[in-house]
C-alpha cells in the first residue's frame, strides 16, 4: 500500500476530526504526542476558532457555482493537527467547499501519524500545515497543492520572521490577519486553483 492509500485509509471526515479533538480534550490531551499546557491551550483556542467558522463562514455565490460545476471526482487530502493555528482557520473553509460539491471527497489526516507523506510536501524544508493535496480520484494524479496559509499571511509570516520578531508576536499578528480576512483569502485561493484546473 502506498503512502497516499495508507493516508486515505486512516483519514477522517471533518466531523470525525472535530469529534476526535473533543474526545482528546476531555482527557487533557490533543493530537500528537505533546500534551503540554501550551499545546492544550492552542487546541482550546482552535476549537473556538473552528466553532466560529463553522457557524459564520458562508461561501461566496460564485464559488458555490464553481464547486457545483466540478465534473471530475477529486480527492482532497489535508494534513493537519488540532494544535495548529493556521489549520483552525483553513480546514473549516475546505470542509464547506467540499460539502458544496458532489465531486470533492475530503480526507483529513494527522501530520505526525503521516510523516512520510508530510515529508513529500515540505514548505521551505519545514513540515508546515495545513497542507492540501488535490488528486484526481480516478487516476490518483496530483492536481495541485495548497498550504500552509494564504499568500498574504505567508508574506506577513516571512517578513516578520526575517525581521526577527518573536514567535508569539508573529502568531498574534497572523491570528489578527485571519480574523480580519474572515476566511476569504483561503476561499479565493482555493477557488482560483479549481478555476485553473477547469479551464
């Protein structure tokens, strides 16, 4: 069994992912092996973020139309973890997009349980998540990838890191960016990726 098939076999739906996180937190744990207070606090923040996007985020009408017009079946594999702040904003949007199309099958997999796959999709040498891998469902051909964050927020991250900002300050500014953007950059970048494939 290749790593893609293995990942799909061990994958979760978005609902199952949320339920797993809730079960782990009820036992003072998160995904992965690090259950430190910091990681648990990150997970709690991310649960609140995902709850917000689940309730508030609505796909643009043109994106809904685009998703309904996808004719070939696609498999979306997303590498994620409960403690990842970027994933808490992106994965709910991906879930809503997959739900809006009969031809997108979303599979969430935990990064630290799929490191062989993760290491095929590094960002600047790092295991950055979330990472979306789009595949043709019939042939298994890779169509495109996305992640770990929209270009504007990635540019912000790169600039602040280059200027020597502390990790906590970078994360704070990234979270402010996500809150102000309201998921639209994620939606538009994924829609552009789909549009390119359909033309």
